[in-house]
């Protein structure tokens, strides 16, 4: 086979050999993130349209509420998918997303906006369930590649959504919300008719239903498994290092380089293109050649170097190379870490694991922006990036301990 398929086409060949259901789930992730990308930048404007004062604070409170709700809903929805299958829970989440966008499009008061965000947070585990679906349908050799392509679909949707949302907003603020709602409902119908179930009954969780709704039990049970504890901490630190930078960078670039919002939009386009290159082209080849164990420390090292470079650069043009290094680091470390942890968990607990990962991500989204903002205001404008670099180094040390434990020799 290698004589027919060149190394440069390994990533394409892998996509061709995937089952059709995998392509369906990728389309589902892309469409879901497209709607999310349409709505996220416009949410503050929805608030301002109905708030007499304090619009920015209310918008920030909405996002904090969204992340807080996901702290609770993620593990529970993941555990429900372990018990009843991925498809019905995923369709429920997609239906909730469509309903929330529809409410936003029709909202005529702040309480309706809060209700819409509440529903979206409660059912916002689409990517979590998609990752569990990928884990169900890939083997140990291809798990990291499958999760990587899921992240690629995520990134493409997030990148295309704001562009489409900005264009549609010219026709009225409700138009993007109604279009995003249409995408979500169409995605629900698409999944209902074409997406097969990935978790057969014999592989499902059988514990009592009362235990499924115990958030503390679902979350802590994942951390009690010693063979993944270190790597869950690494995932948390990696996301914490990155979470605050998305909201902080426009302030940083304006203070250091005098960048305008338009210049920042071009920068984010560059970041998106770097992510597509890493996830769509490089990762498949690197994972095939080196495997997750070698890619994780390399990715964390790239994160540490790239974030330090972003903090250090004295001129605007110099920031682009370290950002590419950061994109390489996150692009190879996150899917590798997620796949490694997934391979150490039984099939019947993949949903709970991915839900636990979502809880970790929600925690970083709550604390990351606050930490970055405080360090930016109190210490120095470059402090969030130095802090991110130190967190990446700390994560690298913990990963090294995880790989050196005795139990690691017999596990993926």
C-alpha cells in the first residue's frame, strides 16, 4: 500500500478509509460551530439593544453563566450518552441549540436573552458528544487522527461563523440569530435521518440512572482513575494557559503595537489558517510517524516557547512566527492528550470522560480570562503570555511524571 500512496497523501488516505458516519459527525460539528461562531461576537449587541446601561457587564455575566451551567451539564450529558447512546443525546443538544438561537432572534427583553443562553449552556455539549462518537468509531491507531479532524471541523466553523454573522448583521440583528437557528435545526434533522448510533447496547453503561444525575460523582469518578489523573491536569493547565489570551489579545496588541480592531481581525484569520495547516495537513503525518507519546511533550514545549515569544517581541511583525509555534503546539498536543486519555477509559465511559473534559474547559473559561485580565492590569501587559508559558512548562513536567509511572508501561 505504501508503494501506491505517498507519504504526502497519508492524511487524505486516512479520511477516505473512515466510515461514512465519521463524515456525518464532522459535518455536524462544522455546522454547529458555524452557528456558534455567528452568534458569539453578536451577543453583546443583543444585550445592548435591550439594556439601558451596563451592557458590557451584562454580556460578561451571560458568558460566565453559560460556562458555569456547562460545568454541571457536561458530565451528566456525557454519562447519559454512555447509558442511552450518543445519537439521542446529541440530537437533544442540537435541538436545544436551535431553540436558544431562535429565542435570541425573537427576543424583546433581557430575560428572554438570559433564557436563551441558559438553554444553550444546558444543552451545549455537542462537541463533547461528537468526541465521544469519534472515540466509539476509531481504534487505538486512529483515535488521535479522528479527534484531530473533529477539532479541524470545529476550527473551520468558528472561523467562518463570525464572517457570515458580520455580513448578515447588516440586514438586522435578528437575521444572524434566525439563520443560526435554521442551521441548528437542519443539523438536527440531518443527524436524525443519516447519523447511525455509534454505541451498541452491549457496550453501554448499566449503572442506576440515579447515579447518572450525580454531578459530583460523574466528575470525581474520572479523576479517581490513576492512569489518567496526570494527563487531565495537563489538559487543564494547557487550556488555562490559552483561555485568557483570546479575550486579552486585542488589548495587548493595541497597547503594544497600536493595532485597530480591523488589524486584529486579520490576525485572527492568520491564527485560523495556522490551525487549519496544523490540523488538516501536519498532524496526520506527525501522528503516524511519532505517535501521541512523543507529540505531547513536543507540543507542550512549542506552547511554552511560542507564548514566551509573544510576550517578548518588540515589533508587530515579529509576533507572527511565535503565534505559528503556539498553533503548532496546541494543534498537536490537545488531540494527542485527548486520544491518550480516551484510550485508557472503557468504551462505556467515553461520554463521561468527554463530559469531564468539557467541565475542565468550562473552568478554564471562567478563571482564564480573569487571571489574564488581572495580570495584564496589575503586573504588565505581557504578563498573561509569560504566565501561559510557565503553565505550559508546568504541564510538561506533569506529563513527564505521568509517562514515567509504572502503570504507564502497560497502557496506551
